[in-house]
C-alpha cells in the first residue's frame, strides 16, 4: 500500500476520508466489496478532500 500512497503524493493527490452516513442510518448496500483482486465500489458520489459531496459536471458531457 505504501507504493500507492507514494504515487498519489507524488501526483499531488489526497484521498478524502471514508464517507460516513449520518448517525443511526444503515445503508442498504455494502459500499465496497472485495472479491479476489477486485474491489467493487458503489453507492456514493465523488467527494472533496473535506468530505463534502462533489456535484459538478453533467453525465455524458464532462
């Protein structure tokens, strides 16, 4: 994992903290499911570094 973190840092990228649902809310799906060497991610929008949701662009255009 250190190689991935080093490459992200070299590119000037930072990953936001994991999305946290409001207290008491249970998601009807697993946000990340790992099967073998693949990770399937679903159920949330892109995030800014501060954890806020990024809602920019238009599907099919940007």
